[in-house]
């Protein structure tokens, strides 16, 4: 898979997804993600870092990313980029 395509739970690999307000390190081999809020995150209670297990995921540049983790879900602002994570960062 090349950078810029869509991600699903079945894709595999380690990815960095950037949205308007946050970045997400997504490890589809271990099915985990880390959300790092950016400095311009609106004050709606999601300003902390989130690390969780992925049960379902869909992400495409220009669309909101949807991540389900057990009974919780995250819907991001539209994705701006999807890039492979260098091995040292993953």
C-alpha cells in the first residue's frame, strides 16, 4: 500500500495519519493507535493523548477517520495525509 490511500483494519503496517487538529500513530499489526492532539484542538474534552486497541477502522484522505475500540469510537476531522511510519518511530 502506498501513502495517500485508504486504511482499514486489514491493511497492516504502521502509519501516521494527520488530521486538521491531531495526529494518529496507527499500528495495524498490533491493532493499536495513539492519538496526539495538536495545539489547536477545540476544547471539547478530547485534548488528552489516547492510546487504545482497534476493533474497526476506516480512514481516507479528505474523509473523517472512524476508529472503533470496544464500545468507544473516535471520529476525526478530515484526514490530511496518510504516511508509513519509519520503523524507529513505530
